[in-house]
C-alpha cells in the first residue's frame, strides 16, 4: 500500500489558517504522529483527497509548521491507529464505495479487503469522533 500525507505547504491555500505555537497531542497529517508541546503547528481547512464532486469534503487538519519528516509511506502509522477509525473507499470517479468503522488491530486486514474490490481506487482514514481526515491509502 501507499500512504498519502498532507504537506504543511497545503496550509497556504487557506487564508484563515491558524498558527498554534503549542498544541500538544493533536494528530499531525504531515508525519502521521501526535504533536508534542514544543512543536508549532498549523490548523487549516483541507480538501481530503480521492472524494470528487459531491463527495469532495473540506475539514480541519493539523500539520507541523516545519515538519521533520519521518512518515513511512509504505505501512500504516501505528501512532494514529490506536483508536477505532472510519475507513471510506472511493472509486476512480471519486464516488464513495463503502464506509466501515475499524477497531485497532484490524486495519491491515480491512484495507486489504476494501482493495479486493477492483473498483476501489483509494481509502480515506478518518476520526470516528470528529470525522476529520487523517491520511489516504492507495495500492502500491
Ligand atoms: Zn510533521
């Protein structure tokens, strides 16, 4: 699988972005881990990838201001998957195919199952409680 992160430079497309000098323990979409208290972050509106037309959604995301990198793009980020998550699958036209709530420990199996459908092009991983986009997954 291939993991899709959000670059901090995406924040510049939102004139209303907010700078937070300290916002500990928020999920960072750039390097796919939680923030620490000494890391400045952006909070901004972001259009999550893969959903198109009526399925295109905009919501809040956090990234570092200066990301040190380190996200692994070929395996799931353990630190952001220690709670149940929503997985939404999309076809090439950007229409939603399926949506499932997944418990920790089952992500690899469920994502593999979603990609067994040849119509599925991509999967979004989202928060259950807040609904916000965390990261995307496509086939390698
Ligand atoms: Zn980062």
